[in-house]
C-alpha cells in the first residue's frame, strides 16, 4: 500500500519511467484518480494564467475575454470526452484499460505542462521581440512530452502494440467527433423543442 507522499510523488516517477509507471497504474493500482483530476485542474488553471498573463510579445489573446472557469471546464470536458471515446473504442478492440485508467493516464501525462506553463509565462515577461523562440520551444517540448506520455500510457494500460495503439487513437478521434456531433445535435433539438413550447405558450396566452 502506497503512502500519501508516495502517491503524490508517483506522477514524477511516471513521467521519467512511463512504461513501468503506467504498467503499475493498471496492474498494481498505484494510480490515483483524485490526484489525476487535481493535475487536470492545475493544468487548466496554468493554461488560463498563461493565456491571460503571458507577455504581449507572445500573447495574441484579448486578455479581458479570458475566463479561468471556462478554461478549466473546457479542459475537463476535453479529458472526459477523450476518455469516453477511447474507452468505447478499446472495449470493442479488447483493450484491458478501464475508464479510470484512461483518466489517470491523461492526468499524469499533463504534469510536464503543469510544470512548464507558469515558468514559460514568467519568461515571456522578460524576452525581447527576437527571443520568442525560447518561449515557444519550452511550451512545444512540454506539449510533445505530453503527447508521447499519452501514447505510451494508452499502449501500456490496454496492452496494445504500437501499431494497434495508433489505429486505436485514430478511431478514438473519429468516435470523439461523433460524440461531439451527437451532443450538438441533441442541444439543437432541445433548443428547438424549447422554442416550440415557448411559442405555443405565448400563443395560448394571447388567445385567452
């Protein structure tokens, strides 16, 4: 049984030993869903801080429109949708990973970006106009690291080969697009029903 300190430090072990780390998350229950959710929250917060406070040389966002709550919710929704799409596809392809394992992989894989975005934001305050490459390199490396960790994590927890993992991810994004389409269609349908009922109610009031 891992102590609280060991569970807290385990994501750092995972990002330096991803194959062993993700294997033990799946088969030895060393992962923590609450900690993964905390890392997702921290990434959403650091991402929002970066969008709002990055130096003007690298920041093309109208900062007054940045809402941290919206950014954090968007990150959580993206994680939930990806995890749902991947779980639905891997169930059909006999993947061994559970839904909570997928969420844990995504959360732990975000640690490099959690550690990078705030320092990158601070660095952006001091760089000159011809030094943006330092800022973009830092963010680019953390994003690439995240993608590699997700790829390894999905491969390990589902016990897939590299090729099958790539095929699974392609189908995952197709399933993700389908889920988003169905959600948007459902929202549109609900909105139309609401407008119809509101119109019928207004018509009824006018006739009384």
